[in-house]
């Protein structure tokens, strides 16, 4: 057995050894290339590998006060499982974490399902399929077809319900980061989903319809019809800068109108009709999907708004919504300009196979849900 005197004599050696270890470790870490060094983003990635409940347990090991708020049925994570996930980035039970980095394109589906709509799973989540840049920038467009009948409303469709009179304030703002996104049923001779683009017959028509329906329900709305293709050309950039370009539109609108409270970026999904179409009361609708960027400080507030609107929509129009999903920067833009407001949402309307009849019905349905949500939040109710 070592005597106390012997331990004291060894103390300088232990301190020297500790200092040497720190120097060597620091040199070793800082000698890595930038992409391998420890950074705030690396720490963030590690932390996001674990649930909030697990992190509370870790903090609770130091201060048990925090664990008092956990559900009674919750259990602390197994240390072996935590170490395994941290060292391998593989989550037991989630095959995406095993194959995501090995199969090309597999990571596109590494989104988070926040609320699963009817039939929604990881095999049919929304995804962006950028059009060929040469086609997008060339200005060549397909001939439009099957649009004449949209000029006259379907007499069997319900008319716009009377809403609470608008105060004259423009409360909602609608824009389209990918304004070129069109629909195959209205493009003559086009069958390739990636070629479903047009400068006029596109998602902005849905935005116009949604704006009209919100106005009819007492929510003053501004709809931006900026041709994003032309804006990208003007700034000598491409598809990848769509969101930074549309961000300037939102910022300008907010600067000129302090009343804007609801911000919607409308898109068309690249999924096919089987996933994006449903029938309600004998009529065909284009299904909707709410997308939340998880890499912004308003993530939780935007998610809450999306969930509440989605719940109303699901109650009024069962099966219309595909749910609410979250996307980070590895599966999409990750922010989608939603850091600009607590009520900024990206809404996917239908897919490449949907037609305007279906899309317009869905716009009415979404307007119903948004109006109910807004008047409830503001202490008023539509007439």
C-alpha cells in the first residue's frame, strides 16, 4: 500500500503528465482538417442525435431536480446504447441511420415526420426534384392545355362562405420560391416530371386562389407573383439560390407592412398522383403537406402553428393533409425563410400529376383551416 508521503511525491509527476496529455490532445485535434475538427456545429450534430428526454436524464445525473418534469413512464437511456449511437451514428431500430450514408439518394428521405397524415411514411415524403437548369433558363415552354374550363366555376362546388369582414389590413403574405413548378395535366406533350415547369401555369395560380379564399374569410392577403426564374437570371445565379432570392421578397414585404402575421411559401411536390391525390365527398383533391425547417430559431413556434392548422384541416377534410414534416440542412434548405416569423410555413400543394380543379379545392380547404386558426388565435371567430 502507498503511503500518503509517496502520493504527495507523485503529485508533481501526475500534474506534469496531465499537462502533457492536454498539450498532445490539443495538438492532435487542431491538426485535423477543418471538416474533422470539433466545432459548435459538430456538437450540435451530436446533441441532435438524442431525444430531449435523454438529454434531460443526462442533466439530471448532476441535478435531479430536472428529472421531476419527465413522464412517470419514461426510463433513462442505456449508457451502452448512447455510446454506440455517439460513436457510430447508428440508431437501433432506424434503418435510415445505417444505410443513409451508403446508398446514393437515400439521405433525401432522412426527414422527420412530426405529424403523419393518412398513408404518410418514410417512403413517400415530399422531395425536391430540381428541373434541368438549361431547360429552366432557356425560356422554352410546353403548350398549355385543359385550362378553358377553369374560367367558369364548377356550379356543384360550394361557394365561398361569408367570413369575418376584413379590417383592410394585409395580414397574410403568400409567395412562391419555386414559381416555375407546374403540373403535367396542363402541359401538352410533357410526361417527364422533371420537365413540369411553366412561367404562367404554375403554383402561383394556387397562390392566387388561396389568397382569394383567405380574403373571402376576412383575412387580408397579399400574393407575390414574382417570376423566380427571371429573378435568378437577373442575379446570375441558379436554382440553389431560390430561397435566398425569395427571402429578399419576404423581407421587403415585412418592412413595408407591419401587419403581416401569416407567411406561406407554396410549392408543388415531385411525388406522383398516388401519394398526392385523395377523394373527399365524391370530389378529388390535391393533398397538402406542411414542411418545417428545423435549422432555424423559430422552429418550435412554426411547428406549433403547422400542427394546429393541420389538426383543423384534418378534422374538416379527413385525409386531405399528408401531415407535417421537419427538414434539416442535410435533407433540404433547413430554414426556408421561416426564421423571419413565428408563423411562416412552407405548404406543398399536390404533386406533378394534379390538376387545377383539385388544387383549387385544396386551396379552399386550407383557407378554411387557416381562417379558423387565425380568428381563434386573435380572439375572434368567422361569422
